[in-house]
C-alpha cells in the first residue's frame, strides 16, 4: 500500500467486510495529502463508496441486499436501482466484475473520487478491497489511467498469491 501511495501520490485504503459492511482497516497517505474524514475503523456505505461497490459486486446478493435496501431507504448513495447516469445496479456490478475496478466520484465525499479493486480468493470472493482516493479533477479516475492500472496490478498480484485464478469472461456474473 505504501508503494501504491508513493506511485499515485494519493491516499490508499484497505477495507475488509465487517459485521456492518465495508470497514477500513488501514490507511496510507500519499504525497498529495488531503483532509479526509475516512479513518481506520470507518464503516463505508455499500452503494456510495468505491470500496462498497467493489465488495458488493463480488458477493452474493443475500450478503448485501439488506444493507443496500437500508441505504436506499435512508437516501444514501446515488442509486437504489439506477445511478445518476441511468445505469442499473446490476449493469454497474457486471462492469465492475469484468474490469475488477469500482469507481465512485463525488458520491461519498464531495469533491473526491475513488477507484477500488478487490483482492479475490480462489472462490472469487473478496477478502479485502484496496482503494485510492483523491480530489476530483486532479486524480485520474479513469479505468485506463495510471492509478487504476497500478491498483489493478497490485490487487491482481495479491489475489494470485492467495490462489485466485481469473474466470473466463462469460463466467464473471453472479
């Protein structure tokens, strides 16, 4: 995580799935230090955070549906069934499974964007999710940007070390 933060220059987070959802367990600040309200121990929303989207896209619906429903009822996150661009949750999750990258811009913290990628085990389940967060407009949050590529390389390497093998493209839907 320190190497990734040095490479991209922004804050890097590690989260695991806790009893109340995605929970931050580590944080490394990059060169471009910013004041972020996200701290170790913070529980993030599933629908409004890149980390939550990264987890929910690889977890069974039964594991996340209650949290997603509660968030929708509380007005948390940009979508219940559709995001601001008209993309359905199912379509968004399919794209995240295909690319292994979740992006959330301005949905958790105003003015900030995040890219997240899961560390998957051999059963294709997320053990943890790593995320990069930086200011909108300064941090490139495109799936083909340098940050996304560095993040994907790290999570792919870690996933492979614990036995993950990519599924053929047609098998990535849950």
